[in-house]
C-alpha cells in the first residue's frame, strides 16, 4: 500500500505563500533578505523551522501544520534539513541509525532504528509490529510508530520531487559541533537546553528570546530545528559528512544522516 498523497499543498509543488513567508525573513545584521538554508523539526502542532541567512546567522523561525505548507513558504531555500528518517529500505535495518548511535554513545535511546518500508505501510500499530517481526525478527515500539504520520509525510515530500530535503539528527549535529562529544544532559532539561543553546551561539546561531508564534513550540524542538539548520548550511557549503559514507540508496535516492 503506498503512502498516499502528502498534505495540501502537494509537497512536490513549491509555491509562494504570500506575506506569511515573511516569518522566515527577519532582517539580520548583515541585511541579508533571503534565507538560503532551513532546519526543520517535527513538533506537537506540526513542524517548526529555523532559517539561517547567507552568513549562517539566525534569520527567522516559523511553524506550520503540514510540511508541504512549510516548504511552500521557502521556495528559495537551497537546502532543507529535516529531523525525520528519509529513505526506507526494502528489507533490513539502515546503516545510518547504527552509525548515529555510535556518535551519541552512551545515549543510545536518542536514536531509534528505522525498519523497512513495508512496516510503515501498515494501517495500524498492530499490523506494523507484526510486519516488523516478519521483516527484521524484531518488534516495533509504540514510540517509533508514533512517528508514522510525519515520517510518511516527509518521505512523500522528497519522493514527490523536493530533493532539497536531507535527513539530519540534531543530537549527531550537536556532538559534531562539540568536537565529537554528545551533550550529556537531556534536551528537555534546563542544563541540556542551556548547553545546546550555547553550542549554537558558538557557531553564530544566536536564537532570540522572542521567536513570535514559533515561541509557542517546546524549546527542545526549536533547538533541534536550529541544529538541523546548522547541518543544512554544511550541506549547502559541501562540508557536511554522511552516515554512512557513501550513503545507502533506496528508490534512487540517498539513505543517510547528514551532519
């Protein structure tokens, strides 16, 4: 069973959304009007995005209920890095996830292993769990199945032709920023958020205290989107690395986590 259509507007069509686009174009100190890269994270109300200007500095934040809607507001973005698995294998486990675990060790729970495409095509958790055992010999957690709708949505966008989308993992990105050291504190803790915000600031990504509507999103989701934007800029500059290197492939598209 195919994933079906992505939420309106269709993910394959990148179109301007009128004045709402301005949320991404907060003037920066350099006067840059466009935001060449964007990082996106799933959140409770849909998706949250952080944009960086041409100098790699914060240029705005926005939210949307659907990823297709969000992508439609940023037709000029060169790279959109998304904290969501992109690329599902026909069988077996993805190499990217095991390599990501090694990058954030000993915090293994921060990365989940992504089962094959057939698991995500199930109608419900019970069916997905059975299919996962058939294809991998292991069951699927309910927490992992909770990502199904957004995982399908993100893959429909990229499979539909928006190849600006790259998969990232914020915890891998934060570890890379800190010279290979994963953040010791949970991203939901005071200490963990303070450390992550400091790491971003050290890269020139200074998040303002007032994010407008995006400020209603939980802080850890905003921080994840900002870390994704850091990786997006590295992808755009050609300095990013991938897990694995070279990437695996599914349906002619890369299967890898970039940082």
